């Protein structure tokens, strides 16, 4: 109340008692109370008039719509639900669900072709390696068989 503490209010009361006098003091307080009541009533009436004007202009509706639109909880939940719905519809085995003609679809097709080429080249190289190893093994086996069948010659300098 006007930034007055108890000490200041006592000083004001004592001064009012001395200036106005003990007989007129209750009348003065009554008049001040009526004045304060009228001021509060006028402020209340002004606030109601402003609220009514705002209601007529639709400010409350707009304000509530703005609050609903900017509610972070609602926005977050909507996005989570949307993402969950998209995720449940997602089929990893079908990458062709991209929009036709989009850059993402073109990149996906290029990557799929490159992957296919890599797998083909890897399979061909692996088969060539297996063929070389089989050929080398068969050559080694043939050399061992020839070595086993050849007679062992005794050295000429050998004396019995």
C-alpha cells in the first residue's frame, strides 16, 4: 500500500489525529474509505468495459487459438504421432516408395545399380580366384605324383 511500512503509517495516523482532531478523525476515515471504494469500483468497471470490448472484437478467441497453435506440448505430440504413423507404414524392402522424379529417388536408383555392379564384380573375382586356386592345387598334385613315380637314382660315387 503506497510503499508505507507500519512505522510510517503510525506517524501519519498521529499527525492526522493532531491536525484533524479526535472528533473529526472517524469522519475523515469514512470519507477516505468511500473515496477508495469509488476508485476501486471505477477501476473494476473500466476493466470490465475493456474485457467486453475485447470479447466483441474476438480477441479472446484469437488469443486462445494462438495459445493452442504455439503450445509446445501439442506440437511435439503431433509430430511424434506423425513420425510414428510414417514409421509403421515404412517397408524397408520397398525403397521405390519415393516420389517419382525426385532427386532422392534418382540417387536411390543410382546407388542400387552401383551396389548390384559391385556384387557382380565381387562374385566374378571370387570365382576367378577359386578357379586359380583349384588349378594351382591340381598342378601341385600332378607334380607330386610325377615325383613319386620317378625312380630314385643312386649317386655315381656311392661305394657299397
